[in-house]
């Protein structure tokens, strides 16, 4: 059962990592709102790297942020957290492939494979937490500006990329938890197997007086003795 949980957790975390990789370059992290606008001529959508605007004819133009130092601090932090999440996820993917018990890569013993799988699970959990913090932080700034009546700039709503990122982070964390829990179960099973004593038949020989008693002669041996010496043979 632990092998199935381990494999399921690995593939769940791998899917979450793939979704995180799709979330990072997605253009729709936030979309300008039409709430309170009578006439809307264009729509603005942004992510961590650039901003785009599209008009009513469907023509859109994108431009990158001109200066990294001129950006808000939370955008720079979200960039760093998302990149860290993907790097940790790829490292966990590599260690997980080596540590799965259903794979046979190299000549690793079961205890070492369990440690590698547990390390991969911990890396997946860290990657999911980094992605979750980055996306939640970005979303909290959007909602704060949206509900601020004194905010003078353009107000935005949550884009579909944020929901994709939340799902990806959750899958990555759950996959890491499955890997860690299955490895703990595997360690307990391995310990129980090593402590089980095999049955061995007793080979102790008796050393008492009864061990030196000569067994009684059989009828066949008696017949041979009688035929050799005769009934009335004397010594």
C-alpha cells in the first residue's frame, strides 16, 4: 500500500510542478476591472514580467516593466519565490525518481531510497509553500487596492493564473506529504522485517548418561549372531 501512495504522491507533485511552470509566464495574473466604469475601451492584464493592453477590436500590445528596481517590493519578492519554487520542485523531481521503490535506478538499498524519497517530499512541500506564499501575497495586494476607495490608480481583479497557481501549490504540497508519509511507513515495515527472527530447528545433542546407552540389538542382528557362533558356542 505504501508503494502505491508513494507513486501517487510523486505523480501528484510532478503535475503540481508542471502547473507552477505554466503559471509563472501566464499573462493573466491580474485583469483590470470594469466595476464602476460606464464605458470601457480597453482591458489591461499583467503578470510578474510585463503588462498588456487590448482594445475593443482585439488588438493588444505588451511591454515589459522598464526597471526592476522601480517595481513594487512585493512583485520582486513574488518573482524570487516562484523561481525558487520551480527550482526546488525540479530538485525534488530528480531525487524522487531515484528514491521511488518502483524504480530501479542504480544499486541503492531500500533504506537509502526511502531517505531520498523523504527528501524529495520535503523539497516538494517547500516548493508548494513558496508558490502559495507568492500567489497569496500578490492576490492580497490586488484585493487591498480594489476595496480601497481612495486608491487613485487602475483597479484590478484576480486573474485565472492565480487560481491555477493555488491549485498547483496545493497539489505539490499534498504530493510531498504523501511521499514523506509513505517513506515513514516503509521504514517501519523494514524495521519490522529485520527484527523478525527466523525459525531454526534445534540441533542440541543430549550429553546425559542416556546418550551413551547402546541401543538394543534388533532381531536381524540376533539372527546373524546365532548363525555365526551357534546356540552352544562358548567363549
